[in-house]
């Protein structure tokens, strides 16, 4: 077996981070879709698929440790490897939050939603877009792409506040909605946290390329 060169190993590292990120994006999408469409089977697939994402986390961590131990990278290459570790940590947390959303779908099994889901899917779409922007910037090593994440994060925060106010009104007007409204509020909070993690990924990418910190979540 021919040993891969250092550069090939770095390229493989990036590719695996991208694969893991794509899996996380899909999990977020499917989790919210399962809730919106009351699809328990899809929710269970999200939960079951978390092991594969965790597997990529372990694989990438091992690759990073080997590169650090055997290659002793300096300067920019060191940032590339350390950034990969930070990114997959955020991605793994995002995947866990997608699982949390899928579990809400199962907890609300058999219940009719108290309202059509509009803002929650919008939050998902924005969070998913933020994740894609961050990953594209990582692969292309283009820090300028991530600067838009601050505006997207503000948009998600505004939607979360809107969902919070609306669901609180439901609970006040009809106490019978409290249990479900609380679960939906959890989902909105999970999505808001996913957007924060996507922003963290963007900040990591900026640091990887520029060697300086950039606050994108304020």
C-alpha cells in the first residue's frame, strides 16, 4: 500500500469534513421535514443516522491526531488541522440538535399541530444555508464568504423571537396547548443554536485562512 503524501492527507481531511457537514445538513433538513409532515419514520431515520455522523467525527479526529503527531505542522497547516477539529465539534453538536428535533416529532406522535409550521421551516432553511456557506468557505479557503453569516444569524434570532411570542400567546389563550407549544419552542431554540454553530464554523474558517479572529455572532 502506497503511503499518501502529506498534502494528500490534508486533502482527504478536508473532504471528510465536507462529507460530515453534508450529512449534518441532511439531518437538519429531514428532522424539520419529519415534524412538519408528521413523519415518524423519517424522524427515526434521523435518530438512527446519528451514529454514522459520530463515526466520521472519530475518523476525522484520528486523522488530525496522526497529522499532528507525525507531521508536526507549522503555521498555516497547523491552523488547517486545528480548525478541522473545531469544525467537526460544531457539526457534531448540530447533528445532536437535529436528533433532538426528530425526537420532538416522535413525542408529538398522533397530535394535530396547533398551527401550521411556517417560521420553523424558514429557520431551518436559513440555518442550512449558513452551514453550506461555512463549508464552502472551508473547502475553498475563502474567508470573505462567511461575512454574510452575521446577517443570517440575526435573521434566525428574529424568527426565534417571533416564534416565541406566537407560541406564548397560544399557551396564554389556551392552556391545553402548553405541552405542544413548549415542544415547538424547543425546536425553534434548537434551530437557533444550530445557526450559532454554523456561525462558529464560519469564524473558524476565517481564522484558518487569515490567522485572526472575526466575531460573527453578536
